[in-house]
């Protein structure tokens, strides 16, 4: 065997793009993840459109429902989906192995964030298309703040997902992220606006990432306004969960 | 012999503490306490030791996967704790647990990993060389132990590294895979790769290693080429080389005191099963067989073996089970 040994890393951006693509395809090929990311949000959208649950909230049923469903999508992909896959990657040593390649730990995290954003974009396109068929009329001025908020929401939920995945066993990550998805999805102010929730929850959900994201997206798409308070709450969740994940994430 | 070139890996006085551990009342546990070693280009350097001796921790500190608590590590002239992608692109790692995603299929996975490098090893070549085409459509979770190890080795080689770390490379290998993997390791060594492997199997070290460090309880307790280690004397005063063991079976309770020189160790390991160990000479064998003839003894079986690395290892690290 005659060969010249030794290599050099591919450029940083290429490594991150490759990892993002690989992780996004892995997520989309996983049946359970696909149900969580696409099927359940679409079922919720249709459910909220055909039932009177959201009547009397200052817009048509579908107009009130869609922003919450998009927020739910961000939580599905960034928190539950990404948390579970990271938890199992950690168990199987995948994180350790990839961190020995030129990708490294930061490239790995960047690739995961990119994959979350790619899947989220796909969710927005699918949910948006179905919503338009159902008669969705978003405020045009709402798109710009909404997209910024979706990215910020994805950041907050990714940080929380990584915090869970990096600190407990993968089975526990599976249980925690699924349970929170259901709890926050139903009672976290994400799909059902705070004013329709029972007393104590009504005040609390404003401070949860779910409530803040749902509320801010509704303000954007229904009124075309930018909700600064909710944005600040999402930023704080991102900062604290991100710092905690950096501090406590265990790679093995 | 160690070459005069600067080593690809040099570790000096490595210390690694883990914890605090609840099982130790919140104290730290020192799992590596002063390992020093060097690995050269074009050589296989083996870290040999029992499970829990600190081999994996040592090489993970060298790979930058674990942060050392003390001592110094230089990998290709750089500190793995602070080095970046440039160093990682020149080093291949095969982890003990594989580290491959269970849902992945071999070829897309290898292509993905190769994409992280500017001058990767052509994936087709790796696939062919390691026989991966025979299971290319199977997901990692359904692979046999041997197939998984071969894929993990291919993944470690994807970047065409200068230094290759193999943590227990023969774990789970069937005889055919083992042959394939060992042959490839030898070729890579001859091509100039610096290979560092850990193993608890003497046979691996004996077959593959140019230089062996025996690690015990977090320290390196002996080192040398396999030949040098085999020539270590059982008793410090026998002063001779080429230790061999003559094993034979006969009736129990034979007493052949005085037949062989005092430097030769004679023991009845089990009733009727004898081991004669030492720097045996033709004269010793003649004396022993003459004594058998004089006493009408015909052994049921007999064999002459060079001293194995296992004996050296057990002499050094003790025979008790830990």
C-alpha cells in the first residue's frame, strides 16, 4: 500500500452544512419524528378549524389557530425531536465520535441548529400550504416578525432540548420531552391562547417559552405587531438554557 | 527500537481524576496516575492492561475527548485540549463503543464522514478494503459485532489520518474479520501511520505491536518490544534469555528435585500436570528425559512453549482477580 497520509479539514461552513443536511435527512426519515413534526400539528390545525374552541378571539378560527400551530412545530422539532435524537446519539457515542472528526463539538451543535431550522422551514411550508387551503389570511406585515420569532423560538427550544438530552439518560429524555410537548402543547399557551386557560395557568404561561412564542406569533400574524415582552422572555430562556447546557452537558 | 524521530504522540506524567463520586463520599477518584508513553510513526504502539487499568482514559485524554487533570500530552506537536479542526483532520479515532448512529447505513455514513476532510481516503476503496459492500444496505443496529468494528475502522480511516487510535480493535471480531483488520493495520503501519491501540488481549499485542506499554492501576508498569518483554526474567537473578515453558502430563506427585538447575521453576499446576519454566537448555531437556527413562515415565502429553506475553503481564500486574 503506497499512499500519502494526512489530510486537512474541509472548510468550516462546509462541515456545518454537511452535518445539518445529514441530521435533517435523518430526522425526516424517522417515522416517529415525522409524525411529531408534521402529522400531529396538521391534525391539531384541522381540529381547531372545525371545532369552536377558538371562536371569539378576534379572528377566524384558522387565523387564530395557525400561529399557535407554527409555534407547536418549533417545539416539536427543536425540543422533542432534536432532544430525543441527541440523547440517543449521546448514548451510542455518536457525539463523541463526531467530535473527534474535523466537525468538532461546536460544528456538531451548529449542524443540529441548522437541521432544526431546515425542518422548521419545511414545516412552515407544509402547515402554511394546508392553512391557506383552509382559508388562512395572515397579515402581510406579520411575516417578518413571525420568521424572526420562529428562529428565536427554535433557539430557545433547541437549548432546552440539548439541556435535557445532555444531562439525563435517553429514556428519560424521551419521556420528559414527549410529556412536556403534550403538556405545553395543551396548556402552555402555545395553541390555546392564555385567555382560554384556567386561572393560574393564564398568568404563568406568559413566562413560558411556549406561551411567549404562541402569543408573539398570534400578535404578528393577527395584528402585524411585534411583541417585545414575549421576545424578551424567549431571549432569556435561550440565554439561560444555553448557558446551562454549556455548563452541564455531558458528552458521554 | 524507538526511532529517533519526534514521536507522533508523547504523554508525560498524565493524571486524570474523575468525580466527585458519591460512592467515595464525594471524593475524586484518580483513574490515571502518572502514565508516560510515546508512539512513533510507522509503528503499532499497544497499551496493554486489564479492564479498568486506565487505558481508554489515557488515549481519550490524548484524543481530546477527556480533559486531563495533570501532566502533558503532545499529539503531532499540539495539545489536544486546545487544538482545533486541523489536528483532528490528521487523527483517526475508533472508539470502544463504535460511536456510529444505529439508524445509519454504512455507505452514506462513510461518505458523510469523508466530507469533513479535504483529502479523504476514497470511500469506495475503504468499502472494498474492509469488505463493507457485503453489508452496505444494513443499518448499523443490525450489523454483527465484526461488521460494526470494520465499519468503525473505516470511519476512523475516512480522513486518511497520520495517527490512528484503536480502542480494543478486536472486540467482537470473528476470525475472518480479525484477519482482515490485522492485515490492514500491518499495512497501514508499513505505510507510515502511527497506530496506538489499547487491548486487554495479549494475543493482539503479541501479533500487532512493535512496542508495548503495560498499564496497571493507572500507571505504566513495564514497556518494551514484545521480544524484550518476553525476555524479562521470571526471577531477577536467573540472568538468562529465552525463557520457555515445558508442559507435560504424567502421574501426580512426581518429585524431581535436583534433576534441573535451581533457576528452573518446576510446578505441578494441577495434579499430574507439570510446568517447567526457565531458560531451558538442550542439556536440561536431556536431563529431564533421562530421568523419565530411569523412572519408567512416559508423559501422556508434552509441549514446549515460548513464554507468552500473558505470563509477563501476569507476573507484573499480579495474578489475583480484581
